[in-house]
């Protein structure tokens, strides 16, 4: 029997992935990935978009020594009425030397965890260290992991949440009974030390006058052409850090202001990887406003999928099948 006879592909469901993920571990893995990316040790092209239905599909490949992955994920804004999540898809995790597909796993949980982790890492580097109020705009799937991730780093005394569906804010507050969470008007939510915006809005929601000096904003919702959550004058008065310049200019918070001539690509101060490796500074003074424009990049998914795969192997989780022939 050859060694290849032992190879199988692990199928990992959303339940498997959820039970394997632990936010502190995801944050370390994702921060390491940003560092390695800044040092030129991880590779990825910008994500590819395909319009489909009322939403889109995204293909997000990335590679590092030993491992490669691709996320095939769809954003469908009307899925809730069909009882389905708005972000839905799968990831393939492979051996980068042989191409062998080591695992196929649910992508929605990975997306939520790595998105929360990335924003909280941005907050770690860009927010004021004494930040103790968190404002969450949008009480959907991403809000839960934003709170989990920020609670790993900051001593949060008050969490404000706003959603156009009040029942979503209430459900969120009920989910974390041990935390001080207030369903609040949008302007109060936006007046927090750290503000995370996570809506599919295509018009600015958050006004410049609500943002206090010293605030850090994670603009998470805009991740495709035409999406926008912030008054563009916030960007012109802020230190702007992006996850990836090409993706941010095509579909991030800066995409609409750039297309309308209200913001220039040269006004971006840094990428998160440059800040993590210490090549660029990010925040320089306590009264500055900082904005992290998060579009979601494939290295975050690769780092998280690697963690999930390794833990699944250690714990004997998932269904192992002979998906490809090795003979
Ligand atoms: N940047 C990234 O890496 C990344 C990752 C995942 C999702 N996203 C984006 O984040 C957004 C949210 O994703 P999700 O998975 O939480 O979706 P979701 O559908 O679970 O939640 C979205 C929430 O926003 C609320 N909402 C919609 N319009 C609003 C408005 N005008 N004001 C206030 N609330 C409003 C909805 O009621 C809903 O509760 C989407 O645009 C998605 O594409 C970005």
C-alpha cells in the first residue's frame, strides 16, 4: 500500500467549522497572515466577481508555503426571505505542493470569524488604546463576530447596536445577556470609540457630524461595486487604511467616493499589512479619526481554513471521503 492510499478529503459542515473555531485562535492566525503577507510570504490575486441573481459570486484564491485555498462564496441580499443566510458558500483547502484537496468546508462561518478577527486586528493597531465603547451598525451575521473579536482585545463597557430591523438589534442583545448592550439610535451608535458598519447599504448612512475626534471606524459592509456606508467627508478627514488597494478601490468603502471624484487612491495612508509589519504608522494622534476599509481578502480565509483543517485532524472531526483518485 502506497502512502497516497491514506489520503482522503475531509468534508466539514458549518456545525463542524463553528465548533472548531475559537475567536482568539482565529485572531492570532489572521494577524500572522497579515504579517506574512506584508513580508511577501503569502500570495493572492484580487477576488473575482460574477453577477448572479440579485447578488454575486466571488472567487477568492490564496497560497502560502504548504497550503492553498479558494473560497467560492455568494452574497445574496434577499436570501433571508428564503430562510437562507445572505453570505453562503464553500472553501476548498489544498496541499500546495501536490494540489490534493485536503478539505471542503462551509465558508459562511469562516467568513464571519475572519471578518470579525480582521476588523478587531485593525482596531488593535488603529483605535485609541483606551477605547471602551463599541458601536455596531447592522445586527446581522457579521455583528456577532465583530463583538466576539473586539471583546478579546478591548475592555468594552458599553456596546451600542443599530439596525433598521429593531427585532434584529433585540435578538443580538438577547444573545449576549452578560454584556452591556443597548439598542440605540444610529447617531448614538456612531458616536462610540470604535464603530463597525456592517450593512449592505448603497447610500451613506453614517454622517460626519456624528463621528467624534479620536474614533476608529471599521467599514465592513461595502465589499462590492456601488456599496457605501459612510459620508465621504469622513474619509477625507481620516487616516484611511485598506486591506487591499485593488479590492478597496473596486468595491470597498472608497469605491463610490473615488468614482465620484470625492476621494483619491493616493489619499489611502496604508494597507493593514504595512501597519502590522511596522512599515507605516496608522494613527499618529489621539484625536485623529481612523478608518479601516475592509473588503475581505483571501489570505484571511486561507489562515482560518488552515486552522480549521488542523484542528479537525487533531480532533477527528468531519467526514473523510475518497474524492479524487490517487492511483
Ligand atoms: N468586508 C468583509 O470582509 C465582509 C465580510 C462579510 C460580509 N460583508 C458585508 O457585510 C454586510 C453585512 O453582512 P452580514 O453577513 O452581516 O449580512 P446580514 O444580512 O446577516 O445582516 C445585514 C444587516 O444589516 C441590516 N441593514 C440593512 N440595511 C440597513 C440600513 N440601511 N441601516 C441599518 N441596518 C441595515 C439588516 O437588517 C441586517 O440585519 C454585507 O454587505 C456583506 O456583503 C463584508
